[in-house]
């Protein structure tokens, strides 16, 4: 009854209970038996009862027993922090799993959906052993796989990666609002008023019922909206980083689906890394239009990390802090900063000084909440051909953690500020930010400023 406290019992709960009873030990396989998949695909093998129990048991042991170099438990500490923050995501470092249980890591990369559903249950179980009433706060815990070793570009996604775990990076170009998505559905019978369900709703097809269990009526049935369990749902469009696109090509983009607590974890214009399942949607409308079974693909996100966070203050080590403080005590630190800007370009002291000042920016002053002066520094570079103006801009683009690079020839007023376009998912009009909006709190670089129209320039 411990698991039923949250209302919705976990759907593999009975498997875990089996794995815990000693009488069933001979049904659960050993690790060596688990290796022999009897010629089945990983997904089919993992979804059988025997292997499932073994995986649950081994993963549970892994969570309880994995220690770092000093001998402190890694995941015990993470679960404690998760409980303190009332979170619902347990971050799992892929390298840890690969080191301790290589077979589970192999299964996870090749059959992520089945493995993650087992792992989520085990993680919920582990959290409940530490915080017995946690089911009242969160109904589920999600295992988030971080630091998958292979990174893959959006261009290289092929059918070989379908239904396996991929890690891709890109820039968020737009995101939808947050919608509720059905997870477990309950229906009311129109004749006798009985509540039927819950039925588990998957992403592919709609749950329909044909007969009431209570009065054998064939309908009408209405969705019981109070007792239905929802989850948050949001779509991002991930576009290739402009720097990584081969010359003369258009950047490609893919849809990414965010669920549960991954909502709103990235804003348009941010560079992120997504680990998730590369999946296709069986879309009947698309097939009838193209006259052939062609699928549109999406990435179901499992873990999202921001590119900016890698350089954020959180990741600074003691060594870094010591170096920074040492630099601060240096009298010639200004000269050193200026010299380190685009070091491969000789001379041009003034340009480098201006760029250094623009990157560090001034101090924004807020005078008693009445008047706010901005601390931004704008730089206009004028010079002969061959002054390496574009190279300086390229250097700044690579250095600043949030930079957008555009050229004046192709830039219109709309492309720089904001445009209105129709969202293909919800069919409503949405605002899409231009270069200046995406570079907010960062640096916007405009090359060939003289080639712009006067109207756009103003």
C-alpha cells in the first residue's frame, strides 16, 4: 500500500515486489543469464518479466552501492538532495553506470524507453526508502541520463538511431506554450454514471472504450477531467548551431518534446544539449498527404543541459577561483585582457580595447528605483578592407556565452527585432524573436552594417 499513497500505483509495482521476495529468487536471472538475449532484440528482451526483475534488482544495488573515489555514496547523496529540494529528477551519470554495470548501460542506450520506465520505478522506490511519504509530494521520479559519451549532430540522425538514446546540441529557435497531456484517462459512463479506468494513454493512438463494464451500455462516454492524470507537455524547435553548418547549407531543425519538470528549462536563443530518445510519430495525416508511409521524427528529451551552465559560476573549481583572484591583484590585468582578445591578429590596440570593454560592459546603475542607466557599451568598427573587422566579430561570437551573428545584407528590420508567424502545432499566431531578442543579455554582432537599408538601420 506504500506505493498506492500517491493515488496512481506504479505500473511495474508488482515486478518490484516480486524482485523483493526471496521465494522468487530462482525466477530472476543472474547477470550472466541476462547477457544471453536468445536472439531477441534488446527492447523485446528487456520487456519480459524475468530480465525486468533482474534489471530492477541490479539497478537498485547500483544506486545503493556506487561510491566515488573517496568512498562516499554518490546516489545516496543525490537522493537526499532531491528530497530536500522536492525535486522529481534524479540525475544518473552514464559513465558511472557503464563502469559499474556495463550490461545495463548497453541496454539503456539501445532500449531507452523500457529501461527508463524500470529505472524510474526503482528510483521512486529508493526515494521512498529514504522519505517514506514522498509519494504525496511527487507521484513519480524520473531518471535523467547525463553525459552520454557519444555526441551526434542534427544532420547525422539516421534510421539506425531510431528508438535509441542520442545526445545532440543546438540552439532553441522557438518553443510552444505548456499544455497538459493525458497520461492516465478515466471515463464516465453516460447511462449509469460509473467511472471507468484508469487507462494508460501512450503517445501513438487514442484510448477508446466500447462497452461499460458496469451496465454493458455501448456509450456515450465522457472524459472524467477531475480524476484524469495529466503531465506537462511542451515542444521546442532545436536548430543547428550556426557555426557548425557546412558552408552554403541551411541549418536543419528538429522538434524536441519536453515532459514533466523539463518544461521551460530553455529559452529561445540558448544553446543546449539534449539527451533523449530519437523516435518517430505515426501520423496518419502525413501519410495520406505523401501517399507513402513516411514518418516525421521527434526527440523525446530525457536530460537537458545548457551550454552557458558549463561556464557558469557553479562549475568553477577552487583552482579557477584562485587564478581569477590572482589576476585581479595584477596591476597590468587590463593590458593582459586586451592582449588576449583575438591574439592571432597583430596590432589594433584601440579595436581590442573597445571589444574588451564591450564584452565586460559597464555597470548598470539603478538610482533609487527612479532612473535606470544601462551599462551596455556599443561599438562601431570602421576601417579599410583588411582591418580584420569580421574576424574580430567572429572572435567575439566564439567568446561571449550568448552571441548572435548576422550580416547587414540579409538583415531586415523583422529579422533583427521580432516577426509574427503561425505556429504549426497549435495553429495560433506567435511572436518569434529576431537577432536582437535572441541575444538579450548577450552580444549581438552585425557585420556589414553599411549595406543595410536606412529604415532597418534606424
